[in-house]
C-alpha cells in the first residue's frame, strides 16, 4: 500500500499564518469558538462515447472558510483569496454574520467536547496518484475498454467515464487542534447499449465496479477489480436480458447481491439515521426520517441478524477521513444492533443535543465556500460472523425467486420509509438454481417490512464495498461521496412490480 504524503504544493500555502490570523481576529471580535479551514479540491472528468472522447474537464477549487460561535449562534464566511489580512477580515465577517443572526436563533449552539489534536496529518491509502498519470494514458485505457465492448455482436453503442478527485484540507480551531489531510477517490464506469432498430427500444448493461478511495491502481490488469472478465461477459448478459421474459408481479423471495443492496442501505438506513433528519432539522431537501429519537433503543428496524455500523475509518471508503470538519477524530459505531435502532450519525452540535459526551465525526463541507453540515459515514450491513455462507448457499434456499445484481434506479419517500428499487440484472431462481434472466423488475417495500423479512445474510466472503460519488444534501446543495459495505442477503416475500406494466405499456 502506498505511503503518500500531502502534496508539497498544498503544504507550501501559508496555512498556519492564515489560521493564526483568522482565529486571532475571531477571538478579538468576541467569538467563543472559531475554526478555520483551507480547502483545495482537484477534479478531472473524462467521458467517451463509442470510443471517442466527448469531454475532458479539469477543475480546481481553493479557498478559506471561517466559522465562529458568538453568543450561541453560528457565523460563517469564506474567501478565495489566501492572505493573512483577508483571513482576518473573513473572520470578522463571520462574527458579524453571527451577531446579525443572533435575534433569530432559537437553538443555542453547544459543542460536544473533543480532545485537542496538534499537528495531526492523515492521507488516504492509495498507490498511484491519478493526477500524476497523463490524461492520454487514461483516455487510451478507456478507449481500449470501450473497444472490447463494441467488438461484441449486439452492442450498438458504448459509453465510458472516469471521475477522479483529490481533496486537501487544513483545519485549525481555537481549542488548539491543527489537522492536515489529503484523500483521493476514483470512479470509472463503462456501459454497453443495444438498440432495437425497428422499435427504437434500447437496453443497457453497466460495469459494477464501485467508486473507491483508491488511486490509478484501481484500473488496469493489476486492479482489485476483474475488468477483463466483466467486460467480456457484459455483452452476453445484455443479449440474454434483451430476450428475457418479463417478470410476474407479486410477493417473491429475493437474494440480493451487494452490488444492488448498497443503494438500499444508503437510502433506507444511511439517510434515515442522520440525526438532523430525524429531528426535522433537515427537511426541505429529500425529507426527514421515520427513525425519530423517541424510537432510539426500541425501534425494531429489522430481524435479529441485522447489524449495521457507521464507519469513518473503513479502508478505501469514500467517506473515510482522519478527522471531520469539526476537528473530531474518525470512529466506528453501531446504528442498528440485533435489528434494533441504537445510534445516529452526528456532528458536535447534534451530539450535544442528543446528550452524548462526544460527536462521532460526521461533519463535512464539500467546498471552502460551504458551511460544514452533518454528512453520512460509510454505513454498512455486517456479514454473518459465524457461518461463511456464500451467495450460492443463499440461492440454494429459494424454491422460486429472483437474484438481483447491480444498481440502477430508485425511489424513496420523504420519510425514508416507502421505497422501490430496480437493478442491472435479474436472474430467476428455480429449485435453488439460477434459471436465466428476467426483465422489468422492481422491488417495493417499507423500510421496516423489508429489513424485517431478511432471513439470512451471507458470510464475510460475500461482503463488498459499494458506494456513490454524488450523495446530495442541504440548501445550498452539497455533494458528498460515501461507501456502503454489505454481504449478499436473503429476504422473503418482498413485493415485486412489473415496471413495464406499471408504466402502462
């Protein structure tokens, strides 16, 4: 594993001078707490269509953010100019914002305690910095992968994309914490498309490789993902899917692969256990949560084999970090234990409101010009700790059902309670064996009914880490990357919809 250091280019910025100027000015203006964050975000996006480059976009965002507490009220200001004079002025502006907002504030800001971390550094684990790889080399690999798909009969079009991000932050607060961090993440994807020329109807099949907190080593022959095998089989799966019979709607036993289940976890558990949603604080953007604090310790979220953790330390997790944007060290904790709701995701303010001594480190801002908010950790369903059941073992327990692979579209209500999900591939199960693909499948349930119908979870060998780059929240909107690990699972009697019928076709 690579042992990279924070880029010298970022360290060459006057980080401590900026923080000293901002924090001193904030204290002098009357702030009881102040923190300063220098935030640099590098991104590159590459898109190909039918093996031809459609776009290559590079961007860089750099700025300074100052957040203060004055008389129990938050104030925030930011600036793109990095000088001690501007940092001090930004701090005074943040204090002025807090002072102006004080008459409107109904909830006094109290921060849960956190130890001081002086001169801490954290760098995510990766081997090859993707920003050090020539763009031409990346395009060449995506072109080669596209050509492998396009060479197969029945593939009419291909698309390929690669998104890479490097994020660097320097955080300092008035308590004495100073933290420098750097993390790298990568999201490659390829898709094959077939078109019925007579009807214009098309079908797609996409790679299942998840976005990861890794470097360029995630692509190519030495990758932890078997790109060659998947690219070779996608045309076969796609051809079979086109000819597959439509599904029969109704209650059905399901074996769900981690490549699909991660998204169900994200929507029905990850967002539902964000404490700001649970108390109605975050309600305008995608709603609140049915898992309210009065249910903590009593809500039967699922069966007794359901154990869900939140983890900011998961290796290669997209939400993994050394310290959050409140200066809190990363941790792992329980959200659901033995099927019962036992925890939430919190920042320092919400930890204090819940009566906890310490935050679990879920504060994050996606830009120097956005205020940190409570964001999701890597939320994961744990495998069976006793028996290492395989996916085939779970399938063997089903007489008549469906095996679901890969994520696609989803829908969930504002309370994170009623939902439906589709997928990439659906295989009929007959007498414990796979028996060809099906089409037009969606599964529908309420959160507690779904997790309450989970009969078995696979063992550690089935556990995989999925995730997304684009989890949205807040107004103005912010985007965060997050991973979700899970094993394969067996759920009984879940309602299956025929999406073609539902669409009136």
